[in-house]
């Protein structure tokens, strides 16, 4: 059969399944809602018992494509791994005769199809796409099922690599969280080993922070700073597109460190730079948030900043490096004990706010500087490992996008020999 690529509409690739059910659902079959489908990834997050859905459901079979038609901008689409029921806000699409289901699944997880779904969606608050509009979208389809399967095989391989990397990232995050807790609570002994309160209770003492090593002190955040917390400069929301970076609340939610290159530029005076400047090791807190959980969000300045300032809804803490290693303190301020303290001292009116005094009263552990530096070296090594895997995952996603555009448009053909190794396995 020819491997010629033909231009075809989506409804020539799959057919919409319209079977619905309300009562007498098979209790052995699971229910899939939009909440069970990963955003932007071809992954099922879980299922529910069919009895939990008391409304009308769509019926699907194994290998059907489940495509989220409600809020298609969320990019939710998977290939069903089993028979079951699903929300009627999900399109059930079955491959036509002669079409490989794996190929169909990849087509419906292609950015061009998602974009078409968004473009054809109707409604403002809860936009929905319709099959009657989406089905007209044209795609390139290899005429032979074997050519389709080869394309699916390549894209499956990259999906598996992404999934493995994401699994490793999740494990590294768990290890990092556990290690952070141990380092900030129990610390390292003279041999560089984690202290263990269960094996050596004599090495610990009770404190307002709980059990801590006997050598540690407990200080307030104010005692570990070289100056009082400072609120930033007030600036009108009008951006001039030139000047110096202004760190605002949104910048503190983009990661554990501040990226000045991503900050908006504002015109400021020399006096404002002097009073509200930004230096390596500065720790920032949000003063206000719509939600209680978002109060006192922390971020850190890893690099020399140069000329930059921070705005009035952000507080700056400048640690005293003769007493505390800034990265050690930043990790404590982002931990569970600190979060509970900040939430307890927040005030809720129109916006949730916290005062400088509320932040300054936070109790903090203070090992000697040598132990802090050892702990920070471990923290930074873990952060580097995590960042490396996150970078790999990002590169794999970019590679997948490029492969999708090459393979699903027919620009690049997959050789017949590519699956020979897989078949031998």
C-alpha cells in the first residue's frame, strides 16, 4: 500500500460516539471526568466509581480518544486504556476502519488540533468546542495503517521518556522535601551526618520549634537581619518599558528565586535605588494576597542584582551574614513552620495582608555558620539535580512539539525499519 500523505478532515480519521447512559451503569466500569485528565499531557490521573456520577454519561471503549470539549484551552486528551463512562463534556472519538488508534490519539494531542478546538469554542465563562465545527479541521493522514503506527511509535517513545523524567522529578522533589526537613530540624553532626533524635535523644533539646540540637539557638527573624524589614517603592501601574527591573508580587510566584530579566522595567530615581535596591542574598515576602495560603510568599536573590528595586506590596529582608547563611534562612522561611506562623499573623479584610512585625516575629533555628554552610551545600546540590531533570523534561517537550509538526504534517517520513528492534523485543 502507498505511504502517500493525503489531506483529510478529522471526521475521516475518527467518528463521534454518541451512546449515553443514565441508569443501570455497570459498577465494574470506571468513570472518567475532566478532573481525571492531565492538562497538556496524554495522561490519565485517576478514575472514580461509576456510581459517583448521578448524571447522564457518555459510553466509551478501550482505545477511544477522550477529548475535553469544555475549556479546550486546558488541552485535555487521552487514549482510553479501558472501557468505561465519562462526562458529557468529553468527546468520545473512535478510529475509523483502517486508522491506527495510537495515531488518532497523537493527532488529538497535537497543538494544531487543540488550537482549532479553542478557535471553534463558543461561550465566555465556560467555552465549549463542538464536534460539528472541529471535525472539519484538515490534517495529513498516511494512507497505510503501518505508516500511521510508525508515527505513533516515535511519538510514544518520546512520551515515555517524558513520563520517566517526570517520575524522576517527582521522586527528587520528595527526597528534597524530606532532606530539607531533616537539615532544618536536626542538622548535621561533626562528621557531616544527619542527626537522629530517635537514636541519640541526648543530642537534642526542647524548644519553641520542637526538638532541635542542643547547640542550636532560636532567634526571631528580626534578630537575623542587619536592618528592619522594608516595604518597597510605590509605582503607578503604568509601565514605561525602560529603566530598571521592578520586583512585584507576581515575580515571587514564578519560582524560588527572582528572575530580574522577567521583571517589568520602570523609571526610578537614584534615591529609590538606594532605599529599595536589591542585593544577592536578599529574601522577599509578599505583603498581600487574595488567598490566605498565598501570604508571605518567599523568593530569593541568587545573583548580584545591579540596579533593581522592589514594589510596595513586597517586603525585603536583608540577612546578617555574620549570623545566618541567607540560603539557609530562605529555606526555613519557605517551610511548614514559617507558613503556619505567617498564616496565623495575617489579617483578612478585602485582601489578606501581613505586617512587617508579623513577619519579623518568626522564630528561626540558628546552627553555627559552618553547619549552615554544609547544609546549604547539600540543599544546592539537590536543587541542581532537580533543575537538571526539569531542563531535560523541557527539552523533551520541545522535541515532541517539533516531532509532531514534522510527522503529523508529513514533512518527515518514518522509515519502515524503525520498529524492527521493537518487534524483536
